[in-house]
């Protein structure tokens, strides 16, 4: 589903060039649950952003669903993102001015889903993550765990092929972290591919494969016996 | 102490040149408006019609500068939201529409509030002339359209810049 060959990403400020990724090659198949680990600043989030088409590599080839995207325009990337990808962020990234239900609905509006179907799917998604009773609340009125469940609902509601989670449990207590992991596992069981950046060994162990990064390079890959 | 304050002020001005220019420009226009009003009150020699034109231009400029400042502030405040929306699949056109509509709304509300007040004030003013024109609805619609056009032209630069940015830039901003 995703194939990266010699991907590099450099950030340039006026004086220094920082190499966030340096020759990363990896392949992720459909329906896989992959964890990416490594110390802070090793390029995990950069890799995830590139996989999610919200950032572009400076070098290398990236096949997304057998389509080379390295030379794609922002508009083409937007279309692919809209059609196939759902995001879960560490800091939830819900829109403060919208209600819980409206936040989840955003993902469907841009996919052109009709209003009636949107309402129904939002209700189902909120029910699925156990937060339906908070549909009319604003994000600030919710606890961190509840906000992250809303964010997961937003990622799942459009039924994406690929779900990218950047430290989804990083700001949560154990119980809420487990709940979010359960939801991601559920998405994998339903056929989605999940790539998750995490610092938690326990959560990484729930994935089928763990990729370790150090200084922008893949240093090890561990496949968990099924 | 005064020297420190002056140094800090100059430092800030140098760092935020655009905002400094807007603020100083706004202040200058505001002072000009105050002087013109003073002249008007003292019954200065400028012809009344010409003075009104000037005051109108000053008012439009003031409003434009205010809106420009509001646009900078709003875009800044909504940076993360725009990043999130783009990650969710919002296109450049979606973001542009969203921002332009959010800037148009206050202008439309302002017009709705201004219409009855202006209608009343102009009626009173026109009654002071023995021969005068009648107020027509199109005058209000045209002025509203002009206000909207000026407002959109003012915020367009900000909007396009943000709409075209890569989503990751907005998301990294926290």
C-alpha cells in the first residue's frame, strides 16, 4: 500500500540544514498495524507527515497505492488525502469553535457526503467511541481522553484505508490510552491500515510490526508473531 | 527606564514591520480624521461637500486598516484549525471560501446595523434642503457591495497565503 525508497527530508533555515529523514526505505502492506518508535527528534513525526501527504520528501520515491506522489501538486495530494487518510494527533487538534458532532462531521463535508448521511454516520461514529452523549458539547468541555476519542471518531468516520496516529496516547492516562488503542485495533480488524508513532512499548507491542528510527534512519524492524 | 522602554519599542517595531506600519498608518489616519473634524467644527473655509468626501475616505481607510488587522489576527488564531481542516481534506478553495466568508460576515452585519441609522440620519439631513433627492434602496445595496468588495480585497492576501501553505506548517504551529 505504501512504499518508500530512499526517502530524505531536510529542513533549511538560513544557516543550518537539518536532515530529519535520511534514506528511509520501507514498505507497509494493506491491513497492517505498524508502530514507529524512537527518541524525540529522530524523524518519527516527519515520516508520519510524509506518509499522510501533509508534507513532501526532499528526495526519494514514495508510492502511495501504487501511485508515485513525489511530483504531485498540493491539489492532487489533497484529493488523495481526502479519499484515503484519517489522522489522529497527540494534541487531539479538535476545532474549538465547533461542537463534538461538527468536529467529526468536518471529515465528511470535504468528502462531499450528503447532509443526511453525514448526520447518520457522525452519530454512528460517536456511538462507536462511546461519546454520543457529548455530541453537542465543545471540545474544551471534555476531558483529554474524551477529546481523543472524538478525534478517533473523526478519523474513522470517513472509513479511510489508512489511519495515521501521532502519539495518540501520549497525553492520556492508562485507561484512556487503552481505550484509544482498542479503537485503533478495531479499525485494523475492520481492514484499515494503521501507522502509529508511539513512545509506549506496551502500545507498540499491540502492533504487528515495530519500526525503530534513530537520527532519521530505520535502525530495526521487529515483526510480531501473529 | 525611559531609555529601556524606547529601546524595546524600537526593537518591536523593527521585528514586526508590517504590524508597525499598520499601527502607525492607522494612528496617522485617525489623527487626520480628528484634525479634519476639528476644522469642520470650527467652521473652516473648506467647502462642505469636499470635506464630507474627505471624511468618508478617511472612514473607509480606517475601517480597511481595522479589517486588515482583524484578518492578520484571525488567520493567526485559526492557523491550527486551517491545518487540521487541510489534513482532513480541505482544498485551497475550501479554505479560501471559509476565511472569506468569515470576514464577510461582520461586514454584512455592520451593514444591516448601519442601514436604518443611515436612512434616518440622511432623511433628517436632506430635509434641511428645499430641493433634494429621495433615498433609494439601491444606494444602500451599492454601498454594501462596495464595502464588501473593499473588505475582501483587504483580506485576500492573508487568505491566499494561508490557503496555499502546506498543512504541516500550520500543524507544527502550536
